[in-house]
């Protein structure tokens, strides 16, 4: 499943202070839409995919990303475990923005939910979520 951030149809749930940003596609590799926070509060979105085994999250940002993007997994959507991730070297995309892709170090067996959280920060325009690719298996292995 690929979510290109044009609507909420692929997300299971989300907090309230998000907006689909459609201006300045030149700063975001031509992407017509991406997701940004609209307030200085932590915001998250959740995906539900049975037997999730891998994912990639494309993130655009202007400053260091340390502790600004967090990932959690859950078997049931109620008990959440922080997930270790790694990301690519940043690539400048336009203006002050760069892009990186986050991937899990390892997705635990039995994972059915992924939560992506952006920390509270005065710069509500950075980071922004440009897309998510979810991979699941028929058996969870």
C-alpha cells in the first residue's frame, strides 16, 4: 500500500492538527501534496495493515530531525511499542528543505498497526510527511 498524502483514505486514524499542504511542489520534488502539522502540538497518524513486515516513510524537513519523528508499532492498536528506525542521508529538495526516508531496523512479528508521530515544535512546517509505503505478508513472516 502506498499513501501519497492526498487524502485520509489509507490511514486508519489521525490526530486533529494536520493539513494537506499543496503549495510549493517545487520544494517537495514535485509532489502535489504532503502532510504538515497545523499547531505546536505532537500529532500522529495510524495505519492498520495486518501482518506488517516493512515500511518506508518519506519525510521533508528544514532542520535536524533528532527526536522530531517517532515510530511505534502495535499488534492491536492499543499497546504501542517504540520502533527503532534508520534513515537515508538527507537530499536537498528545494529552498531550505531536504528529504530522507525512514525504515525500520526490524518490525516485530505480530505487528498490525504503525503509528507515525511528529513531536511538538514551534516550526509547524517542518518536518512534513511526503508519503508512506507499507508492506505486509499473508502470514506475518
